């Protein structure tokens, strides 16, 4: 396992994203939530993975409970990150919510407490005063944000008066926007970018194609899986497959290796099984060449998926019975 050292913490380059733990929208079922999810966390710790990311909204607290049970007796092996839903991220509310997350996780201190989404209705100074209160109380070790622009991340740090360690954003070969400003700034200032959806919800695994699009769950409502987008993604998928073949790896492993090749970036892919978790972890030790990196970046830049209102209307027509 490769590790990234940022802001005084040492994190596995590949972590575990747990949105799917106990969340019905992924369609994994009760057996997964009550059994396989916990085994995934345990096996991750066995393999040296220490970054576990969850949120109070995932399964309405169930994801946190699953993670908590899985790390029982192994707390020191895990760097536990969770998120507050920023409906009202102010002093006593934030403290109550943080204590609720800690209780569900079975821990006394949250390693990384993140604001899940920007809230433009509550002043940044108020939000960060609440987070500073949690730091002072010793309830959290580090503060992070999620889905923040660079200017908002910097504003949050100024308001907090101490480093905002991380920004969790969507980052993959098909969503490279964080590379423009967020990743360079993080690398320059000893901060961290946590890449969620690093496989674009499985698009980059090569599992799906024009004749094999997902029909249920979260993926069925993702415009990336429209037939025309699957067709447009074919050159990128072929490039991933070719590079994977040279390394004796999978397309998903190559896509993950490309993400964590960026400085100060770690990735938190989800896993539907222990086997998939093991394959994800192996990506941390896959060394892409500069030429392979450029090939992937160039091919990815040529991928122009259909989006916007047109894509949304097509998805709705596929889902609605009229």
C-alpha cells in the first residue's frame, strides 16, 4: 500500500467510500449491508487501508453504524472521516450532530469531520466557528469540506483560522475539473484532495457498454450511462483496457492509478464485495508510465458526454411510465 502524508496525517492512497453501506439507492440489498459491508472494512484494514469515509446521510446513519461495528477493537488502524449534512451547520447543532456521528461510529474523536456540501445561506464565519468549537472541544481532529470550489475552500480556511485539511470532490478521468485549481493548490499548501467517484460510478471499469447499460439504482439515473455517452466513452475504455493488459491489471485499477498519481490526492472507491475491495487496493501499487498517463489524459479530454437538460429529459423518459 502506498501512503500520502499531508498536514501531519498519513493516509492510504486508496481508501474505502461507504455511501453504498446501508443505502437502498444502490440496490445491494440487506445481505450486503448486514454482512459483506463489514467484511469489506475488515479486509481493508488487513491490507493497510486506513482511510474510511462515510457520512451521516448515508443510509440515514446506517453506514456510520456499519463502519463503527467493523472497526471495533481496531480503532487505531483507522482514520475515520465522516460528514455533516449542512442544513444548519451552527454551533450547538453541529456539536450535537458530530456527537451523534461519533456515537454511531463507536469512537470518541472523529479524525476528519467534513461539511458535506456548501451552504450559501449560512455565513462562512458561522459555519467555521462551529467547526472550530468542535476542534477546541477535542471532538474532531481535522476539519474538511466537500464539493467546494477553490475560493470557497480558501474562504473556509480563513474563517476557521487553521488548516482545512481536505476537500472531497468528484475526480476521475471523465471529471478532471479539480486538476485545474484544487489539486495544484493542495499540493502547494500541504492540503489533500479526496477523490470520490474515481471510477465514475463504474463507467471506467469497462463493465458497461452500449448494449449493457445499468437499469436500476444510482447508475440508472447517471447521464454517463446514456447509450450515446457509452458510445462516446468507447475510445477511453479501449485505452484503459490496452494499458491494463500491458500491466496484467484491470481497467478499473488503471483508472484508479491515474487518479492517485496526482500529487496530494487519495481516492475512495466503493466496493460491492471483498474481492472488489482487494482489486481496488492493488491499484495503489500499479505504476503507470508518463507516456501511459499522457495517453489516458489525452483520450479522456476528447470524451465529451451529452449533459444538461437534454440528458436529464432522456433519463426521465427512460424511467417514467409515460
